[in-house]
C-alpha cells in the first residue's frame, strides 16, 4: 500500500501503534480513593476495573499540572503520566498528603506493547483506553492482521482528532476549557478538587480567551515549530498560533492544530507566518473529528 492507502485503511478499519514511553504512579493505602478524588478532575469512585479514564491534575488557579489516565486495580489506583512530568506530578501529589494513608510509587519509564484502536471490542484482560477518542485497548501482543501505524501516521490521526499533546498544545499555562479538555476529562458534578472553583466558574461564564481548533491548508516547507495566524493583509492583528502540523497523505494537504483568539473565531481564512513575519501559507478551520 502507498501512504494514502495506508492512511485510508487506518481511518476506516483501525490499527495499532507502539506505545510511547510513559510513566506510571501507583497509589496504595486505605485512603487512596478519597485522596485522589480530591486531586483529579474526574470522579474516582465511579471508575470501572480495567477501564482507564482521562483526567487532569490542576493548580489552585485551574491551570494544568498534567494530563493523566487513571484506572483502578484490585489493590491500587494507577495513574499514567508523560515521562517528562513524572517527578513534577509526584511532588504535586505528595504536597497534599498530610495525615492520609496513601503511598505513592513512581514507575517508569517502562510502558511497552501496543495500543489497538478502532477495531471493535477489547479482549478480556486488556486495559480499555481510548487514546484516540475511539474504542481502544493496550496489549502486549498485536493481532497479525492489524496495520501498524508509523509515527507520522499516528501524528496525523492525533491532529485530525484535535488531541492536544503536552509540549505542543498543552503546558502549565493552559486552562482545560482552552484545549477542549473539559468535555471528557472533567466531571462537573463531583465533589471538590484542587482547581475546581476556576474550572466551574469558566463553565458558568462559558468563555475563555482562546480555543483549540483544527485547520487545513497548504504550507511551504519551514523549520519553525510554531506559526502565527493573522487575517490576510493584516499581519499586525494576531489571530492565533499553529502548535502542531503535518502533511496528510490522503488529503494532500497540511493539517494542523492551534489556538484562535476568540474574537477571530468567526473569521477566516488565515495567513500563516513565521516569527519574522514571512508568509508561509493559507489555512482555514476544519471540523474536529469525533
């Protein structure tokens, strides 16, 4: 298969990819559920064994400390975090342990195996985890008939589904609603947790100053990590920034993720430029796949 055919197959029939190295934190102790429930944005008491749920760890000001996956086992709670955030996440969690019977143990890096997505039900004994926003599971062994996505294909699928990544779309200045993380990673009807006041207030207000969007267009080759968006002919008015981009082999276009300042949400198309102001291409918003 050529590149376009491979991508078409992955989109239609699913596939798998090797897991990037991540780290994990195991929580044990009689107070682990109550304690972690007061730290994360999701209701830990509603977790189902063998099913991972996305969650956020926030500062008191409602900004991101880390994006996580959390699941329950027979005798512990497991938290998966980006390898680069392991130590910071451990320190953040330990800070709020006072008289709680909770023990934290960092594990990693050490993730291995594959993630299978879009292929139907998951086999018994695997961890159900929707890393791509569709049905999926982690496994040590890949079924022989599955297509293994390469890193470029994984990035295309991530970008088209507007799945933000730490170091690209996400950092310690990001609010959950800006990156659309509140829809899957926040339980608004649960009890108190660190940062809840800000997150709840933003929901009531219904507006943040910028919002993550998906884009498509044509882009001249460039080594710039981030590109800046403005209305054509108006380079002085910053409309937003492109944070991730790649070439879509099936569409023969550049697809991208980025933030638009809210006053420009109903505008477009947008001209992309590098930090020096050199024009590099034209982009328009595209629907986010769900």
